């Protein structure tokens, strides 16, 4: 059936994109272990080591594999077509946003958690690329991936992904606290200009848009 083949190809391309995004993010995490560290908030030390990345990553993805079971949903007809179209748009957009955000952060990329945030010694505030649109493009991308994957694959894995979002939101709050302490007025001007999650239809301009809008450095994820 044509729709079956289309679902297979959409799913296969989506999984390939997810794998590429995951590898790119993990590469950034490994590189971050070699950088001089600066300001920290909370207690992030338990996460900033290769053993944690390896064990936590292995456990997380093993759980995702275990949860790859079909949901009790059997859409048919135009409902199935609409779910595939909407799911593919959300999934691919989310993957692109994660990769774009990671690319924009470059050397400023680092991991954080609800326990705390660790900045680099030479940390810079990224306000370019997707960070000129929203303050947390990578986290927004993860949310889009979860929603799109739920529609495309219809497995419990993406229910689990979606359930992670309250924790991701808390991480974003902790990151903003650390960046506000580090960058002060520069962060305040940026946060007033750029929304956290949903892009504005019209870009708000602050009085005398500061040079921070052209600074090449790190925002949050």
C-alpha cells in the first residue's frame, strides 16, 4: 500500500536524522569535558564526567528501545494521512532545530541539569541563528520531535520523550538563572528582546539594540 510505504520512508528518514542529531550532541558533550570551567550554579559536578554520560546515555536509550511498542491507536483513512503529514513536519522541524541550535552554540555547548549549570571560563552569550528567534531552540526542537514522533511512529517511546519535558523546562529555568548572573544587563536585554519558547510574529526591538544581538557565543539549549 502506498501509505504504508510512505510511512516507512518518513519514519526511516526521521530515525536517521535523530541518530545524526544525537551523535552531534554527544560529540559536543565529550568536547565540553576538555574546556576550562567557570561560574556554576547548583551542583552540576555529578554530571560533568564521561562515566555519567556513558552510563546515563546507555540506560536512557535502552529504556527507549524497550518502550518501542505500538500504542493502542489504529488511525485509518484521512486521519492517518493527516497524522503522518503533521508528524513529519513536526519531527523534521524539531530535528533541524536541535542541529541548528547545537551548530550555533559551537564551542559554547555544555550540558546542564535540574541540579545545576556549569558555564565555561571564557563563556559567551549566543544570540545568533535560532537564538535570535527563541532562547531555547534545542529544547523546543526536542518538544517538536516528541510530538512529531508520537504521530509518525505511535510508540510508547515518544510518550516517554514527551513526559521528559517538565524536567527540560526546569533545566531551562536553571540555565537562565546562571546566564543572568554571568551576563547581567546583556542577558536582560536579550531576554526582553527574544521570547523563551514561541517565536514572535514581529520581532520586538529594544531601545538601542545592543551589541549582544551580534555577539557570537552561547545562550541556553
